[in-house]
C-alpha cells in the first residue's frame, strides 16, 4: 500500500508574519491521485483532529476532517471539509504553494470563497482584503494576481472542475483511514 507522508502547512500574511499552522497533514501519494489531480501536479493533503497554531500562539484541534488541494502556479487553494451535511469547500485566495522539505507554505490574501454542500457560493472577507491591501501595501501585481485567482477559482466552481468532486474527496479520506488503520502513522 502506498505511504502517506507527514507535512506541516504554514500560512503567512503578506508582510511575512505567521498567520496559522496545521501541524499534521498527510500527503496523498501520487499513485493514489485521480488523473485530473495528477495532470495539474496537485498536492493533496488530509488532516483530522490536527493541532492548529494561530499567529498569537493559541492552539486548538480541528474538529472537521479536511482534504486540502494545492495547485502549482494557482493563486488559491481549496479545503474540502467533510461535514455531516456533506462536503463544504473553503477556498483561500492565496499565493501559489511553496514546498521545502516536509513544509508547505503560502501567503493568505484574506479573500475566501465558500461553496456549501448544497452548492451555494459565497465570496467573503472582501473588506478584510481591502483593509490589508492598504496596510500591507500590496503592489499592483499582487492585487492583479489575487483578482485573477478569484476569477479562476469561481470559474472552476461554476464548471464543476477539479477539485470540486465530493466523491473523490471522500475516496482520498477513506484511503487515508485505511492506511492509518494498518497501524502506520502519517
């Protein structure tokens, strides 16, 4: 059976300060990736009951299992939350991911898109983005990339493109549970 590797995911703000860290995330092995994900070189991570550390040092444990999707060169990432009511997608408008060793990092640009289990789509935190654009002095190129990332993400959601497939999200989670059940740690 393919092995899941353990990673830390760190998000930062534009000025370089830490925003949030997820301490235990299992990377889905390439051999288990769906072709639509492999073709875009997506990195898919799973976490459940992972410790999360906020910028102020506050720690908490995630209650909802998540499957996260990071796509090279894309200015967004997607977290599929496996809730009792179905899969809810929480999407961060963010810099493309950067991986070094077993740490994935990105810059969070505040804007978020939520696609509920019943398919409703909401763009949230626009005021926070505008406020931080001023306080962090986002250059024009960043503002342009953020807005393009939002358009690209909304288009994917509208067309039902990867990674917005509930069955595949559940499949990754089941594979990880099966792997964990063998007594192996991520």
